[in-house]
């Protein structure tokens, strides 16, 4: 019997090592078809899953309560599995070089519990060569088993888009690879159990690793171009969104928009590619330039907050600025590696008091990562400026009129303001003191300005 048949017939199990925004949904998906062990070193996270609480908000509490995944933080339970999927994060160090510590530690954990006939598949984003040159030697050394004889490896880059309920694990084509044809066939068939969109069999592990790292580098470069345009158009007094709306009427115009680029993929992966290129003697030009532009956008937004506050004749030192959203992207609870923190830190340099509202974010995670206590929107009463940094769907329910109640000067709240004051151009200066920074353009610019906001967006 093949390993695939044994897993399908529940004679063997699959393990998922790392139960974050990538690993947990994979575990739940596979558990609908086969026996799955979900392992994570974070016991608190495991206990939450066992209790049916989805802290990632990727599958939902109801689904989690019904899943058959055996969640555990006891690594010895990995011994009962023969197909291991490693889905741990791959961050960068402070000097922007790859930090492979999570992958190395996960490899050691799997290796200590590896049995003959097993396959280990890595999903973590890495530069080409990490799986075979770094992970395999660890697996051999710690397990005492021989690579290619006692166990095999593969690589299948994760493509989960956190917070996206349309492009899900099951609906995105999965790139798979293996050390040889036999392992590739097994890996492909096992993933086909859950990937409705099908799999693409890459010709080698290095090709699969490279495909992942350039996917996000490409997107990073395109957003960097939009961000650079935004910087230049801002100096010209031209609205970037209006320009992009005009340009996008051409059939082959690529629809990207400016914004903050954080998270554990687009904001990180280019540095893995850059690192490997420089190791080989090539200094990245386009990719590195794009990353530098995107890394500086938080500071650029903060500078424009200050400019608008000065324009509104606000006292900067001691002013209160409400930041709406702190996660790295909309409708996702993950705040790690968010670029919103760059806005916050830059504003604090000016002596500005910051309050943060985010109904989606994991409040405990935000506190642990940044020592920021999240507030509810109704608690904001005296803001000198409001920055919508992340366009959560929750925020779209707030009207421009309702928003006025959050400012220090909330005069003219309601229809009177619009009809009697804002409609009069000669009185516009009297009401243009409520600064609204709309990073991603959630609100209608003309409407905001018509009712007296000092409005700015990327």
C-alpha cells in the first residue's frame, strides 16, 4: 500500500506543524478527509482551538468546534504521523536578513519524531535552497534517518490570503514539488484532496521555492510604483485615486493602488530573494528599491497628518490622533508586522497622543506586540485628527456625519452643517478644521470636503 492510500484509509495521519493563519485552515481542511494532528508550541493557542475559539478568524468558531483535528502541543504525538506539513512563519531580522529560526526549530521538532517512510513538506516562504540545503541536514542529523531512503521531502508554498473569504485555500491552485517523482506524486495527490482548484507540479523544489518568493515580490514592486506615484502626485496637488481611475479605463492597465505594505508575505518575502541574490554576488535594484519605498510609506502618511493638522491650525504637541485600524490588512485580525505602527511611532515623535480603534484586531496580540490598549470607537470624543489606516468593512458602516462626533470641535453635527455652512464656499474656512486622513480612500473625497473635512488620502 502507498502512503497516500494509507492516509486516505486513515491508517496513517497527517500532521500540521504551526497552527497560525496558514496552518490552522490547512489542518481543518484536511480533517474533512483524513486523520490530522495539529501541533503548535503555543499551548495557549492550542487550548483556544480545542475550546472551539478561532483566534485567526479564518474558519470560524462553528467550524472549529466541529472539526476532527487533534490539536496538541505535545510533540511526541507527531510520531504517529507519516506526512508532515511545516507551516511556520519566516520573518526577517532587524537588519532585514532572513530569520530562519522558526523553520529550523520546527525541523528539529519534526526530526525528533520522524519515522521511516515519512514525507516532510514545507510551506513556509523561503529563498531557493532552504528546504534541501538547510532543512534536510537538520532532519537527517536529529532523526538519524537517511534522506531519500528513510524519508523524503517536498515544498508547497502557502497561498492563503488572510481575511479573504473569496480566494480561499480550496480555490487557489497549489504549487507542489518533491525530491523525486514518487514523492511529488504522493504530495500532489494528498493536496488534491482539499484543493478544488487543482495543483501545479513544479519540476523541482527550488523552482517551487522561487515561485513563491517572486509572487509577492512582483506585487510589492507594483504597489511600490503606485506609492511612488502617490508621493509625486501629492507634490503636484493631484489626487492619485482620480488618476488611477482614469488610467484603469485602458484594458491592459494593471489595477494596483497605493497603500501600506506589511504582513508576513509581501512585506517580508522580497528580502528573502534579495538576500539570496546578494549571496550570489548580485545586488538587487528593482526589488530593493520597491521595498525601500514601501517601508517608508508609514512615515510619509504621518508627515501628511502633521501637515494637515498645521493647516487646521492645530497645536501639534499634545494633540490627540485617533488611528482606525492597526492590522496589517483589512478584515484580518493579524497585527504582526503591520506598517500602521510606523505611522504611530512617527506621530509620537512629534509629541502626539495616539489612540487606536480596531474591532477586528486581536486585542491581546496588539498589547503583547506593541503595548497598545485598543479603544472602542464610541470612546473617542476629542480627536484633533482621525486616520483611517486600515479599511475594515466594519469602518465602512460609519458615515462622515457620524464621524464628526469624535472630534474635539464637533460643531455643526448633522444636516445643518451640510445645508447651511458647508454649502457656502465663503464659510468653508470656518469648518475646515477636522482633519481626516483616509489612507486607502474609503470615503468619497468630494463629499468629505463638501461637508468641511480637511481630507487627505494616498
